[in-house]
């Protein structure tokens, strides 16, 4: 009997390890535990003989992703700077380093579709501590900010760009739950989901030091997108008008967004690149100019910052008041690093990932919405280059691919059961 219990505990260990990985993700102070937990998960499944290399090598989505990553690493061969003791190379290498272990391990785990759906829910709950801190800070009860990025007292919290990324996933998740249950006429669940959506959404901008203009704009775009999956055509115009009305009212009354629009307009009309949105436009122009120098295969992942610094000396107007020497745009960053060839590989991976069939409507909408969200966020920040957000993206991909595989297996088992009866 004890042997059976031990076997049961061991069988549930991958699920527990993945939950632990999810809960650690949003917190910089313990983020390194993600890497250790990933290694443990991979080795455990390897020793149990569960690493599913056969199906893994047949999966076009994973192969496309790893081809893209392989090409980014290969680009060091034509980079003008040596990768040895190169901080930029280390950063760009690290962003994908654990993709191989994480995706292979999760894709090989024997989880049920119910367990995987629970994991997506836990991913939405993971940033709750940050949300509570944001509200307490806003009320003046606490004054907790990241020690690493804001010289604050918290060694656990990360930069607001990452905090709000994880909160935005939760906002998106509960918004879809709200709509899903509203259509099903389960008003209790939809009401609770609506409340959580509001709590999550407001938390991103309630604490003044934590701006979230990019997140807010992206979420409003997704608010337009989600209803298309649910409602009949005759209701779409009505819903769009309601969402548009809410968006316009919020944007008009948001001082931060109005300031952003003003600086963006100044950059276009007066050629002055100041403020959050203005300098982002300037950096985008810089990035596209540098991209033109090596449009096909890029300049590699070792010397983009060095080239940007040189460009800044020649064209200082694009960098007014901002010491940062990167593009604030993940798409342009990829184009500069790996050119049209590497960026095309990335888009092929995205296309194949979205094209893989999912029979569960909720997960289908969650996958589509989150991928679109991530791609939109990349227009404002380097979320594919930041370890915390990049690995979260990898985790989401792996879980969706595993769900797709397990969904097909469970449907096949159900079909066989019906045939035998």
C-alpha cells in the first residue's frame, strides 16, 4: 500500500513543480527558482522515461520555434562583436536558454486537460501579491517598491513593466471568463469574473509610480477582440459601440494617456522626441534606420547596443532625456538582430501555433487573445528579451501545446469507449 502512495505522489510531482514555477514567475527576488525547478522537472521526467521526443520531433510548432531560436544564436557568426565576455550576447542568449528544457519537459508531462486548464487559472492568480501591494501603496498603508529597480524596500517585487505584464494576463483571463459565462448565462461566475477583471485592471495604474499606458491601450484592443468569438453578428456592432464608448471615456479622462498622445504628436509635428511615447517613436525610427544596414539576416545579437550608441552620437535628437540605448520595440529589435529571415521564422512559429486546432472554446480564445496581446506589447517594450516575460511566454506556449496533444488523446479514448459500448 505505501508503494502505491509513493507512486501516486511521484505521478503528481510534475503538476506540483509546474504550479511552483508559475507562482514564482512574477517575483524577481525568487525568480531564479524558476530555472532550478525547470531543471528538476526535466530531469525527473527524463529519469522516468517520459520525455516525449517522438511526438516532440513531429510537432511543427515546436520545431519552428527552435529553428527561430537557433537562427538567433547562429547570428553571432556574422556579428561584428565577439560573444566572449559580451554583456549583450549574455542577455540575448539567456532569454531563450531554458526554453529547451521548459518546453520539452512540460510537453512531456502526463497532465489531464482539466489540470492544464487549472494551470492557466493559477497563472492568472500568481501576481495577487503585487496587486495587493499596489492597492496598499495607493492607500498610503505601505510604500513597497522594488529594491532592484526603484531603490525601494522590497527584494521580491520586480520592475513595474514586468509586474503589469503578469497582471495584464490575469486581467485578460478573467475578462474572457466573464464573457464566457455571460454567454452561458451563469451570472454568478460572470459577476465574480467581472469584479476580478476590474480589480486587476485598476491595479495597473492606481499606484502612481507604476505607469501602465501601454498595458491599458492593449487591453482595450483585446476588449474589442474577445466578443467576436462569442456573439452573433447582429450584436457585434452594439458591443463594439459599448466598448468603444468605455475606451473613449477612459482615454479622455486619463492624464497619462493624454500626455502620451501629446508627446507622440509633438514628435511627428515638431521633430522633438521627448516623453514616453515621443522617445519611443524616435527609437523606432533609429531601429528601422539601423535595420536597413543589414536587412536580410540582421547584424547579430552581439553589437546592436554598440551600434545604437554610435547612432545616438550622430543623431542625439532621438535620445533626449533618455539614457537607454534600445528601441523599446521588440519587433524592430528582432529585425535588427536577425533580419527579415529570422523575423520570418518567428512569424511562421506564431502562425503555426495559432493554427493548431483547439476544441475547447475558452482555451482557443485565451490562446488567440494572449498571443495578440504579447505581439502588441512587443511594439512598446522588449518583452521577448526580458527573462521573466520571455519564459512566461514559453510556459504559455508549452501548456497550450500540451493541452492540444492531451485533448486529442482524450477525444480518441472517448471515441473508442463509445465504439466498445
